């Protein structure tokens, strides 16, 4: 495993971090708690030392699973990343979506990052995670009803109180990140980035490189689309949000699999799966510090952790990138 320092911090995270959205079950067709706990334990045993979660993932379930899984691990050996700013128990802020919880009950989700809400959410997360501090605390989505100044100053107060170590943001464009930096020492921006979703390369990546801010790439395998395991005609389970996601249209499955077939020989030459090849390529892109990879079983965790066991050559990385120029998804 390779480790990378988050800019302007002493957080030395594994280049592949464990993404715990699916572990919470919400929008992924439910969860099997024991499997998720074993997946996190396997990730740690194989060198992954960073776990990224959020309260909204299962409405607290993901954080609780993470907290239980880490009970036997020395606290200073693992980095806990969580978020704030999405409420399913308070109708305030920007309406985000109608959804259902893991029991099928309807919920309305709001993006809200008022100061009082941030303080409450932090306390709730600390309790669920069974810890007395959070290593990286990130706003989940921008909230247009609350000023960035208010949100960042509330987070800065949590840093001063020792409840969190560092502040980060998620899903912020360049302008919002630049604004946030005025009010808190933001060290990172977590954004979607994958072989088929590279728009951040135009503006955000150069800005982060210039200003020494780390980028945490989420959905690097595009929710499983880039693993090569999904073929045209694939059927998703009940409650799996991918069933209606445009990225998983039949034509997109055909296009993606055609591209993956063109680079399969590189994966085979290094004894990597296609998913491992995708993760390896991702963390070698300019400006990308960490790639978050989800896992619901120990086997998946081990596969993710071993993705960086080999060094791809510059010519191989270039060949993959050049091939992506012809890969366009149907929206």
C-alpha cells in the first residue's frame, strides 16, 4: 500500500481509502452488518488506514458499523473521515431528495449546514463512531441557504475544541473552495472522479495543485460500472439506486465494456483485475491524492488494497488515458 500526506496536515492516509457508503445499505439494497464489519477489518489488515463515511449513509448505520469495526484497532492507527450537512430528521436548508430509509420508510433529505446543526451532527457522529475526535470533517454538499462563512467558522470552532482535527469539503467547485479557504484551513476537497467523469481536470485540479489542497476522488469505479463485471442486461437488486442511474444504460454498458476490453491485456500482464487497474490509474492522475473504494465483503476490500501492489509504466498509463478520449457515456 502507498501512503500519501493530506496537504497542510499530518494525516498520512493510504492512497486507497475505504468508502463506507454501501456499508450503510442506503440506496444499495440494504446491508449485512457482519459482512461490512469484516470488510473494514480486512481493509485495515491489508494496509488501508482511512475510512470515509457519513451520517446520511443508512441514516447513522454506516457510522455505527465503522465504529464497531474499529473497536479492536488502536485509534491512532486509523483515520476516520466523516461528513456533515445532510439531514433526514430536519426539514431545513436545500431540499435534496425524496428517499426511503433501510426499512423502506419514506424520508426527505435536506442539505443544511447551519452552525447549530454542524455542532449537533458532530456530537452524534462521535457517539456513533465511538470516538472522541474525527480526523477529517467534511461538508457533504453545498448549502445555498447558509453562508460558507457560517459553516466554516462552526467547523473551525470544532477544531479548536479538539472534536475534529482537520476541515475538508465535498462537492465544492473552485469558487466555493476558494471562499471556504478564507474562513477555515481547509485541507481537502472530496469530489467525484473516474475514467468517465473527468470534468474536474479543467479547473478544480489545477487550482488544488496550485494551492496545495488534496483531492479525494470518490466513485473512481463509477459505482461498479468500471469493474467489467456489469454486462448489458445486468439486473440490479431491489433498492439499488443504480437501476435507474443513467450511467448504467445498456448503451453505456456496451461502450464501457468495449473500452475495458481494450486495456484488459495491461491488467492481465500485471495480474490485476480490471477494477484494480482502474484504481491504479486513478491515483496516478495529476492532483489526485486519495481514491475512495467501497467494499461490502472482505474479498472486495483485499482486492482494493492490492490495486497498488504493482507500478504501471508511463506508456501503459498514457495508453489507457488516450483510449478514454473515445469513451463518451450517453446521458
